């Protein structure tokens, strides 16, 4: 069987961010304002307009490296704006302290998000679980929050769906054992993007290794997500099958990279089911 494990992103992949993120943005903005001790409303809007006008020039910067496009979703946009505000204020200059505080503020705001699944989310999960292939949700978000949302969705076969939160797909670092497969270079380039795409996301590799620890090879793994850099760049370099759920925030370079790696562009998460079935039916 050419497919032995399915890995799925969560936010934006199964959820409707226009619904889910509505309470996140004001909660996160209020948290940043509280940190800085001043009204940030006008400046927040100015920075957002600047990013939207030139999206290729900006991104979510983590520990000095751009790790994802800032317009991919409201969470990343809010994070990118907050980073500029923190830089302007001249606070949290210690990288480890900035990371800890920023993640705490993000988690505080994320806890307020609503549950807004895409219409096809439940049927998709049920269809994937019905293939008999082990399925796992791998997300940067809090495990308990995501588990509660999936429990509320209540897809048939829920007990067989693994949820692995706090995957830190954004962390450019070595994996736990310090070793990288030869196929994973430090970066890759797209003709559609002026900056490099960083591939060596060690925390994410640790999770993928856990999921393939029973003798599964990476080319027997299907990974589906909605942000190429966070969800798919590393799996593509590892030789996994990849599928990108295309949305309003998807950038041209993301589609170019998926095509270059022989992946599939999905107009809706529901298309992950026939994708998985095609892989199951294909010869080795």
C-alpha cells in the first residue's frame, strides 16, 4: 500500500477562518496593547495596510527568520503586525523572552476563538478515517482546544483520530537527535518569491518521525495543509505526498512550489478524500 499515514493541519484547513478568528483579532490586539501600555489601534491599521500593499516584503518572523507569509490567515497577519509594534516599542529584545511572551499572548487570544468548521469538514474526516489509513491532526495550536473542537464536530471514527498540538512548525532548529535526512537542505527558492523558504523545522520533523516510527517511510505519508511553508515545505523535502488547500490568502509561490513537488492543489478540504483514495489505488 503506497499510503500508510495521513497528516492533516487544522486551522484554515478544516476551519472557516472568517468565522473562527473573529474574536481572536480583537483579543490579540488588546493583549498587545496591554503589553505595550498604550492604544495601538491607529498604528495597527497602518501596519496592516503596509503589509497588504506589499505582501512579498513581509512575513511572520520567528527568531530572526521569516517562516510564513503574513497574509496566509488572520493569525499570521496579527502576529506580523504585533512583531512590528514590539520592535517599534523597543521591548522584548531577548529572543527567548520574546518567544515566550508572544506565544503566551497568542495562546490567550486563541482560547477565545469560535468553532467555525468548513461545511465539508466532518464528511472529509469521516471519509479519510474510512480508508483505514491512520490519520492525525498536527497543528501549532493548543492540543486541548483543538480536541474540544473536533469532539464537538463528532465525526464517525473520532476515537481513531490522533490530535498532536503545539507542533511548532515555525521553529527553524535541529530535531531532537540533531540529524537531518540528506534530502532536506536549509532552504529552497521559488521564482514567485524574493526571499528563501526555510526547510529545517526540527520540531515538526520530530512529530513526523513519531508518526512514522512503525517502519513507515516518508513517501508513504500524505500531508495536507493550507500554508505551504508551515505545513508542506518540510514534508515535500522529505518526499511525502502533499496537498495544499487553496484559499483567499494563498500566495502564488505556494501554488508554484506544490506543483514543483508533484503535489495537488485542493479547492476544498473535501478533495483530500479522493486524493487519498487515488494514492491507495496507485501502484508502488
